[in-house]
C-alpha cells in the first residue's frame, strides 16, 4: 500500500472516501435504549486532572498530606481523656474553690459576715458574683484541658461536619445564567459561534441515543479544526452536520466505534484505565485507591513493560493501549501500528483498517522492505538497523553494513528504477557472479558509470575476510523463505504497505510464528526503524503516532534507545513488551529504562530484572526505627527479686527498650519487593512529555 492509498482527511475534519478502506455503511449502527442518557451522564461527569498516571474521570483529588495531622484514634482518645480530667479536677477542687470565691465576696461587702442577716440586695449580688466566679472557673478549665485535648481540632473534624449534615444550609438563589456552566450535551461551542442549527441537530441525536462517545469526540475535534480553518470550512462542517447528524465527518473507514471494549476509556481526556492503585503503605497517600491510566501525553515518553509469559502483559497492558489508540484514531486524533504474532489478541480484524499478515498468501497487503523511501542511503540505514540485532559484537558492524547495502541498493535502483527483491538482494550480498554481471551490464546500458564503481567496490570487499556482506546475506536469507514469498514484493505486482503516519489509520501486523522466530525479530526491528524515521520526518504532527510491540525480544539496539528520546517532541511513542531484560544487551538495559518515561514491572520478574528497575526508580527518604533491648538492672532488692521471679515463671529476662528514629535513604522499590509483586499486579511509574512524573505505585491490574 503506497502513500496514495493511505487514509486521508480534508481540512474541515470531515474525511474523504478512499478506495483502500472498506466502503462506508449506508445506515448508522444500531443503538441501545438509554444510550443518550448514559452519554449525557458521561459528559457531565467531572474530570479533575491530578497529575500523570491518574484516571481523571470522576476523580476527586485528595488534599495534600499534612505531616503534623493528628491521627483520628489519637485525637479522639486525647479529647475524651481531657474531658474526663476536667470533670475530675472540678470535683476534687470544688470544696477548696468555694472558699476562694466566698471569702473575697465577704471582704468586698458583696456577702454579709457570719451572724448578720442578709438583705435581698446582698443575696442578689451574691448570686450574680457566684455565677461570674463559676463561669470564670469553667472557662479556665476549658482553656487548659481543651488545649491539652486538642478540642478545636476535634470540633473542626467531627462536630462541624455533623452539624452541617443535621442542619443543611437553605437553598441558594439561582445564579446568573451567564455564570452557570454550559451543558456539554447542548454543544455550547457551536452555539457560541452562532451555529444553533448544527447544535440543535447534534443535541437531538444525543438525546435520542444516536450518538456515542466516539462520535462526540470526533465531531468536537472536527469542529475545532473547521473553526480554525475559516468561515468557509466551518459552513461546510455545519452543512454536513445538518444533513447527517452524529454520523457527519466520519472516519474514512466509516466505523463509529469498536466491536467490543476490554478496558475503560475516556475519549474526552484520551485516557485508558489500566487498574486501581492499591492501598499499600509503599504507595503515596494521594495515589491510594485512585485509577491508574495512561494517555498520549504519557505514551509520548514511550513505555517499557517487563513480565514473564503469563503475567498478563498483552491482556492488561498491550491490548488496552491498542484499543485506546484505535478509538482515538476513529476520532481523528491518532495513528496506531500494532505488531504481534497471529492470534496474540491485539484486537479483532474489524478494529483495524489495514491487517498485514506475514506468510499468508491471502493477505491484502505486504510490507515495503525499504519503508517507501527512494533514497538508497536511507533504505540502507533502515535495512541495517533491522538485520543487525544490536548485540555488542555486531554494533561495530553497523556503519560498515550501511555502506555495504548502499553499494548494492544504489546501483540496482539506478539500473532498474526500483530496489531489489529479497532474493535479488541476497544474491548481490552473497557476491553471486551472475547477478553482479547482469547488474553491471544494465548499468552500462543506463550510462551510470558512477554507480558501476560502487558495485565494483562491493565486489572487491566481498572477497576479503570479515566482510560484513556475508553476515547481511545470512540475515536476508531468513526472509527469503517460501512462507514469506511475495510478502516483500518490490516489483509492483502486490500492494506493499509503507508506514505513513500523517493519517488516522489503524494498522495491525501479524508476524509469523513457529519456525520463523529470527525472521519475526528482523521484521519487528524493521518496523521499529521505519516508524522512527516516519514519525520524526512527518511535517504534520497533530496526530499522535503510536507503535505497540507485543513482543520486543531482541529488538532493542543502541539506535532504537536513542530513537525513543527523539520521538518525544515528534508527538509519538513506542510501547515495548518484554519477557525479561535478558533479551536486552547488558549495556543497554539501564539506558533503555532511562529513555522510557513509563516503566511497568509486572508480577513474576526476577530479582535481576528488579535490580534494574530499582536503580531506575532511585531512592527516597524514609523514617527508620531501631529498637535496642537491654537487661533491666534498675531498682533495689525488691524489684530485682520481682524480676527474678518473673524470669523463673516465664523463662524470659526483663528488658528495657530504647527506640531510635532517623531518616535514611532507601530504594523506592527494592529488587526483592518487585520479585514479590502478587499475581495480577504491577508496579507502574509514568512521566509526561511535559516533565511531570508520578512515583512508582503498586497497581491492581484486575481492578
């Protein structure tokens, strides 16, 4: 499939009809009863962003932790103890305090001396003075014991909320309609621009259940593009909406959703929920119990997920991410390329626009071995990155491999106007005399003496010891198999697919399984190299480009690690799933985890792999308590006798404890902690392209 066959969109955000995708359905898909109310509830649900990695849909941010906050149990106990103490103090001091305030009354003449009769005025003054002294006494007790028992804090934490619930405030008068937030179900962005007809049509479709979350996100994005393009494009958008309603401006494939979803998605924020952060002491308090999610802002820093077979990498991580990117592609916001073996479970065929199956003669598409480029040097760089596995022994051969391939690809294209097929490339790298002679004769006929010199240089090097051409020929031979015949056709008889990341296309590549392991690894490295070049070279980076590798075994090279950093400003990212870091060259394990902003350690990883993650996540300051026990030697003979009797009865010596608390620096997650992660869980850390980070947190992927 060349670039002309790729999916395209017009400037209005309404897609054109390409011939390469299935025809658009004539009727909208059936909707279920009550979907309009569900979509409206989805729109009205608040979304409170609280940092990367947190699912914002319906999230309530927690207040920042107060290190001086008194625990609830301690606060209640202290307040109750102070209340009892105040009552006991008043009871014990009541008789003594009587003389403290009666005598001053006698001295000041407010009360008569003994033996004299009280007048009515004196009795009245005495009662008033008694009430004043009693009140002052209780105020003094309340101040002393209230401060000791933290009564103000207890009142703010428990009493005031209870009073608010018991005596709610009266309803406030209706606010100014202009200050009331607009109902998103009424399409306020269209009404603000004066497009009430289009807004009424979309609001009616939403209420009737003829609109989905994909339709809402797609039309919102299309209107933003149309409004920015000018009045003419905005008028075309309004006309399409009036005619087709929620089905206007569809994805070129005509799809308005996926057949089935395995994860929870929020297309308004672009997030997909991966699980729930466990209420564990090792997790930061503000993250406990919240949903863990990823989005393009996080995927743009690339993802490395490590876990053995059976840990759930595909079902819990890869499949939700692929599904999220496919949904966003339907809204015109992303392009996705998912790579895995046939039957890996990356999604049904109906969820993709292009399905490339290596080794299947019925596959509608093949793969362009040279990434759609016409530059021999660029094609040589792509091929060398795919044919060499990045091991330390082959890393030094990379530059020589690029030169050897260019010496073959350049003359061949100059002579025949195309790049060689797999069989032809293998023969030239092997130094086959007949193939070289035929190519030299064609160069003479085409009057290309410069390229003939390149071919002669390749022939001279082919006979030397340690020539990299022999290694390249052996690797190309892995692709020159009957099972892959026609998959890399470069003669124009089939439709080879070249990665073009400027259209919202959904691509799935199924690699061969049994008996073709090395060929699958070469294909994966080839797709990774082509994706990197296409993502960084595209002019329009409005779409997020995502490459998902379900099995990235032996695909990590020094060049691919460097490419992960270049993808961040290109609005693109790669998801790599690995069974273990043993599949990565030893000197590249640390740089790989350092280059990836999102790191996931699933249950079952070894302590060796856990050590690499522990180094990548660094250390944190924690409080460490040391308890020292020493024999109790205090007291006189009586206490020593009592301790001796206790030791005789219990068999344990009486000791005293000394507790020392200090701040120390320790691993956030040690290798032993990571090796003990329970099944169905993972430790996840994320970084956004803006630089915001979230600490590693234990996530229940089944929640």
